[in-house]
């Protein structure tokens, strides 16, 4: 098995932000010249989730709103006491959400193309922004 | 790395339906004659989830009921306005659920057998049926 | 592709318990002498979840508390009738939680090291303890 890892950065402006990064992953694949194998998209940040789903502007807002209601920020979490004490942004809710929303993203690569559905995109969900985040794409052949 | 992709269809009758597809995946593996590697079960549909869990009739109903209560269909989602306008079935809740319930399914293949637990099955969860859905099985060796 | 599977046991004392197992996985990798490939950490138990996240004592409690509140044990689930009848511990809630919290864990292996973030650990979440559980680590090269 051969491995090649590339990385790029994503800068976010809001506390919770959901972005499409399919193009950027495809750019990495083109650059790699890889043909057949597995594409592994990961992030070293435990308050960022990566998953595949439809990218539609209103659905994006629905997903952000759902998690904000279901796992509210600053809802008395014990972990946040550390953040309050160090004057850093409370993020316990972000860790809880990423335990549920899938990471990493895996996709089959065939003839240099990720096998995604017609309405399926690679999505990047920062739950603890704004920040500059690293995304890694490893191509396994 | 060698890749072989097979696909089959699953037809559902209800809006939310949870089925066991282990046999169908095993059928593909037998057909492939593969011995050792990785089995990757995916779907191009973003309102279908694939995951492994126990397949027990009452638990199946518990899972369907849980998600129907916590991510209710047609609960004022913005994305559904598009569906109402085009007279297609509202499915924002389905997209939210699949962001949480695992997809794809990966399993180690050893001596031609998927390494699953004794009570572990490959499950198919359509959240936006009824429909005819494609499931892809890629065997990587 | 070459596969090597190792396994170890984790014993839990509570009904819901969240442990760090990064060291144990790293121990397996060292033992294997593997260099580059994919690390696949799985469990045959469908009421145990494996995922990566920050391991911090208070966050661990927040995660346990969150799921205990949102998927409460013994909340009238149909599956639990079987457990009551056989005097075994009701665990429908455990199955529902594992359908959401990621399993298996996959990580890229480079130069014999799992590519995890600085604050990213491999976590083991038993939802139906106390028990002795098997964790499998398959290294694919």
C-alpha cells in the first residue's frame, strides 16, 4: 500500500460554520495523479467534524440550528469551567457534537474520481470557530 | 491495492425503514472470491445511513422511534420549503439523521469472511422512503 | 494488501464508562513493527463505541451525562422487554447511542505512528457495562 498525504487550511468566521470542501479534496487528488484506491479526509482538530451530505444552503442552516438546539453551547458542561478559567471559548458542546457527526471521511477512488453520489459533497463543520483549521487528505493506493 | 465494486438495490416501503443487509453484502464477497482486505459498504444517497448494530425486531423499532422523536420530520426546517414548493417529500430531518448515524460501513475481510461480532449485522436505514436505493460494496485487497 | 489483527481486552466497572485506549493501540502498532498503512480499531460488541476526541476528565463526564440525558436508559424501549424477561441488563439505549457515536476508528499510519491530532485520543465508550470487552486492532499495509 502506498500513502500520500496532502493538507490544506480552511478559515472560518463564525462559531459554528458548515462549508463544502469537495473541490479542495478533488484538487488534491488531481495533484496526486492517483488512480484507484481510498481517499481518507481527516482533521487533527477534535471540534471539527467532516462528513458527506447534500450541500444546500438552507439545509446547512438547518444542521447548524439542530445541533445548536440539541447540544447547546455553554449548557453547564463541566469541561467549560477550564475554558472560563483560562478565558478561552467554551467548547464542550463542540466535542459532544463531533463524537456524533462522522469523522474521518472515506471515499473509494476509481479512475482518479471520488465515488460520491450525485448530491453528495464532502462537508467541513467547525463547531468551535472562528479559526484556521487543517484538513488532511491521504490517498492510499 | 486492487478494488472491485459491486452494487445491489434495496427497495423500501415506508418513510423510515431499517433493514438487515448482511446477507447481501456476504453474497457480494462470495461472488468476488476475495480473501483478505477491507470491505467498504456505501450508498450514494444522503438520506440513507449504513451502520453496524444488532438486528433485533424490537430494537429496530426503538431506533426508528428514537430518531422520529428527536429529529422529527417536517419540524419547520428551512430546507423543506424547497420540497413543499416542488411537491416532493420533505426530508431535512433525514439529512440531519444521516449526519449522525454512521456511513459508510467498513469491515476487515479475513479468509473471505467479514470480521463482525456475533450479534453484529450490517444495517440499512432509509430515512426518506419509500424508494429504490443503491448500495455499493467495494472490496479492497 | 497485508493484514495483521491483534486484540486486547478492556474491563469496565460502571454501566457507562469512557476510557482512553491510545496507549494500548500504540502498543499493538509497536509490536507489529508496521510502518505505513491504515490502523483499524474495532470491537465486536454493538453496545461499545470507539471514536477519537479529546481525553479530558471533565469532558468525559460531560459526554457520559449528555447521552444519559438524551438517550436515557430504560426509557420504555421495546427491546428492553426481552432483557426484563431474561433478567439481563436493559441496553436498548446503548444500541441507540452506538448507532450515533463513531465506530470503528480509522487512522493513517506513517513511519510507525498513528496520525492523530495533538489533543486527539482513541476513546472507548462502554454503554452497557460493567463487562470485559474485546478491542481489535487491524493494521493494513
